[in-house]
C-alpha cells in the first residue's frame, strides 16, 4: 500500500535543468535534518527513501503538531520504521498523538533487540483521564490502537535472547479494559523484568524486584494506576529502588528519577506531581509545597516574598486586587476594616475620601496615618521649596548689589 506522506501532488516533476532534492548528498540532508524535530526527520527519510535524514535512536511523535501526528496511518508508520531501519536503530519509540493507527504499522520493529522503551499512549486525552471520566460509561471515546495487533509485536521483542525492552507505557484505554490478552502479556513481561538485577539511579544500590511488584495489577475495579510500570524512570528508563521511588505523577501517570524530572508532593492533599506537568508553589517561610487549590502561596507586592497563608496571612484589595502580606499591611497597603468588613488598599480608600464617598469611620481611621503622612510630606516639600526660593532671591539680590558697587567704582 502507498504511504500518505508525499511531496506535492502526484509526485515531483523536475525539468532537466532542475535537480531533485533526492540528488543531494547525505551530508546536506543531515544538515537540513538538524533543523527539524526527530519525527519530521523520520518522515523525511520515508518520503525520500534516504535513511541518512534520520540519525537518532529516539522517535517521539509528540515533538510534532498533534494535527499532523493524528493524520499518520499504519502505512505511514510502517514506511517510516522501514526507512530508518527502526528494528536495528531505535531505542525509544513513542507514538504519542498517532491516534489514527491500529498498530499494524509497528510490524517492522517485530523482534527488535535494541528497543528499550515503547510509549503506546496515542491519545493525550485518554492519558490524563481520571476520576469519574476514567470510569464513565462513554469511555473510551475513540481509540484505534489494537491489542491484537500490538501485543504479538511486544511478545516478539521480550521473547528474544538479547531482549533490551525496559519500559512499556500502556494506553489508559487498555488499562481500563483489563482484557485477558493484556493481563497474560503483563504476566510474561514482569517475569522477564524480574529475571535481572537492577541498580538504582538515585542511591546506586543493587536491588531485585519480585514479578508481582513490577506492574500494578491489583484486581480493584477503580484503580487508575493498573498496568503502570513501577521502579523505572520514564525519561531515562533507569531503575529506581523501593526506598527511592515516590510514585506516579497524578496528572501524566509517569514515574521519574530525581535527575530527569523532580517530583513534588502537596503537603495537604499528598498529591504527587512532576515538574513537567505543574510546578507546585513553595513557601519561602516553611519550605513546604502546596497545590494552588489546597493552600494558596501568595506573592507580596511590597516585600516581594512568596509565603503560604499558614505562615503569613495575605490581604487582597477587593477593588483593584493589589496584594500584600500581613507584615506589610501599613498605611500604604491593603488592610481589613473591622467596622465595614471591607478589604481595600488605602489608595482606593483615599480615592473615595477625596470624592467625599468614604463614610465608614473604621476606614477613615485606617486612612488617617496615610493622610497625616502625606500632609507631613507636603509640608516638608513646601519648606524645601521655600528655602530654594529664598536662596535664589538672596543670590539675585547679592548679584545686583555687586553689580551696583562695580558701577559706582567705574564712575
């Protein structure tokens, strides 16, 4: 079958005076490829039938636009893998975004002894579904990747004597269905994984993992982590021992080592989130991480410090939304009025006062230091201005006096 990837309509037609891009030497094609994402280089290699366009051991379709990835067919995928000699070259294959393939196009990597990681999560939407969405009756929405097509290929990879597969990220749709075919494959996969000793990427300890602990295969119905591989960093595929592993990111359902992607845990809800998904807010005072929904860690515009509400209360003006911490709540900033129970900054209170609209005695009391301060500042400015004017008059008078004396001497 023909691939849907092509240059132009009906192929390239060149005049005798025009050279085809396919006539360029490998070095030029590699130079052009350096400016493209890896997956674009692979598609270029397929379109030109020139493996020189692709010189990497990683093929990750998440680095191209999702609209382009979603248009790739099994024929396209097969052509790409053949063109780049994927069965002997690739160590990492991630088909993220390739929502239009059934898995037949992965046939060229059957029996690979080089591939170390496969991410089969074609749909990013299905990857992050959780809670009610995960177990709703209309889930999965639209998912084409077939277990019948892919699992035999995975089996051929782990069956070889020189097998190198260390990590598999399974689609959430498969993990929700928990078919007998997938469960049987996981049994074979964890048996292979447990046959080797592992070195922790963080503490360098050598450890072994029982087959039952490699994958989360609990029989509980509502388990979003079922079928996820433990003790393995998603980025580098290095192993993490029992003592060092923290768990899966609650958003992307991936596990990372400290060097690849730090994991942070909210002190209140205990949610574990990787830094690629979301940066938790850290309080400068207590050094604790919080989710924005659990405990707001606020920035004070006055002292420019970021602290949680437990350490230092913060106030936000209900009108202009200026913010400051309690320590900075002096006459120039946001303060709470115990009389009218309004939370305004004194800039807004002063505006109401000047317009004759500040009726609350409590607000006037809070504004009084500001008014006195501005009055004192105005008095100082007047005194300085008076001094400057008097000095200038004295200098003029002195200059005139000297001029008259010189005139008298001249006469």
